[in-house]
C-alpha cells in the first residue's frame, strides 16, 4: 500500500523484499497503473544483502530521495518461551536491518543535503504489547534510533520520522486468533482494525514537502488505541 501510494504521488518506487514473487507482483501492479516501479531483492537480516541492494538501487536511480524502512515481522508468544535464535531474527529484521540500510543510503542524501527517512515501527514500541516483548523492544529501539538520527542529520536538511501502526488488517494480522482480534477491535476507539492504506497516507505525508519542517517525530496510526505523549 505504501509503495502504491508513493508511486501515485509521483515517485519512482523501488520495491525491495525477500519474497521475490510478491515483490515482483507489487512492482508490476504499480506499473500497470502507469506509474514507475522496480523490484530488487533484499534480505533485511543480512548485511551483505543490504549492501548489495543499496548499491544496486543507487546505480539504478542515483541518490535515493526517500527511504521507507517498512520491513517487519513478529510472532506472538510468551517471552519465557523465546529462544536466542528467535530473538536474533526479531532484532535483525525490526531494528538492525533498518539501521544498516539507512547507513548505506545516507551518504548520498548528505552529499545532496536533502532526503527523507521514514521508519515503520509499531505502537508496541511505544506502550508495550502482550506476547510481543522482544518485538516491542526492537520497535522501541527503532523509535529511539529515529529521534537520534534526526538530530544527527538535521544539519544536512534530512528529515527522519517514524510511523507507528496499531493493529492493522495485514497478512500478519490474518494469522492472529479471532478472539484476540475481537479483543483488539473492542479496545480501539474507532472499533475497527486499521487499513494498510491509512498507514501509507502517514508515510506519504512524512515523505512529502508538507513535512519539510518536521523531523524526529513519531506518529501513531491506531484509531486512538494508543494516545501516549
């Protein structure tokens, strides 16, 4: 949804994913709408793959104007049942990967003294989430990283912001038990799950000139579920 929204706003979108078939399909759907989109593979848990992707993306398009760190993954389970291997994957994908990609693309932005970075974290990282303790920790780290990087890169006129979705109707939500989803919906003031397009709208705002004087900020898209300061 974010890739489509950015393409509709006029961006040449590079869709990056570990799932080649899904990534190619997303890019093809955008091109079918008459917009520009390219697919490139990347494994956000592998530093070498991220480096290869960053090099290929810049070779294809030059310095990147907007980076959206949208990759994420989690699984609900009690913390005491977690394993180091599971924790490592959560932290690598939800925290270290976005940092690694940002570092790879920042030099081009700094050289041109402009650029936008939008990190997709989660309201779990703001207020915690039952059964998602390490995931929430990784997303909380991404939120803090966003604010700190915004301070470091402000001198280069680079905007770094963060979007925190609440419960959203995505494939990850589809595997959540119905009872849990029902409980979430009851807790959301708007009484429904979020739509991917509604998260995309927040990303496009941060990526646009309308947010030129906004940096280091965290925006929840959660139907009022979380109202943390």
